[in-house]
């Protein structure tokens, strides 16, 4: 039950945040002089978003692969448990990366300076939580890899761990860039 509530928080918080930011942005635009003064379309080619999108697609594949590995293992096999744990890591990080992408998209579209300051603070807090969770998941994968005897599971877990490290790097660079923007 507790895990379901945490999962719902990952999904619901960005959705609520998205809806509120759209309402705030509309209010900010109408409060300024003119209907949409100096409004320009945000840059649509953000390399971090493209990388995160690619990593999210990888995580979906990893989750399915680990589920397949678990299904083809004996029911009482430790290999099955390892594959299920790795599936859980892939699925949870897929959700995190999806939330990160959504939050960054919202941030890029908001034009009101006051709202940008508030959103940056929320992004920093959320991204710090995601960073800690990803660190824990990298450690979890590192603990699972030696306990498997199946080369396919080991290779896939190693690739997932490397992708999680890259996601972590993107996350840290994004946090750093948010602190630099005033």
C-alpha cells in the first residue's frame, strides 16, 4: 500500500504541477500589458530532454527484458527474484525519468519571471529526490549483478546501470544549470 502511494506521488505531482503552471502562465500573460507581449516560442531542441527521452525508452526495454528473464526462470530460482528486482528498478526509474521530462517541459514553456523562480525551486527539490533515489538504485543494481549466473541478465543489468549513471549525470548538469540561471 505504501509503495502504491509513493508511485502515485511520482505521477500525480507532475500532473498537478503541469496543470497549475499552465493556469499560472495564463494568468501571468493576461496580467502583463497586451495580450502576449514579447512572447516567443521556447527552444524545442534541448539536448538533455532528447537524452532523457532516449534513456526512458531504454528503461522500458530493460523492464520488459527483466520481466521476460523472470518468466523463463524456475519459480523457486534466485535468478527469478534477481530479475524481478531489476525489473522494479527499471520501471521505477522509467517513471522518474518521465516525471523529469514533464517538469523540464513545463519549465521551458513558462515565461513569467516570478513563476520561473518558484518552478526552479520546485525542480531543484524534486530533482534532488530523484538523484538520491537513482543513487540507491545504482547501488541496488551493483548488488544484484554478482548474484546472477545468467550472462543475459548480467549484461542487461550492466547496461541499465550505465544508463542510470548517465541519467544521474544529466540530472546533475540540469540542477547545476538551474542554479546558474537567475
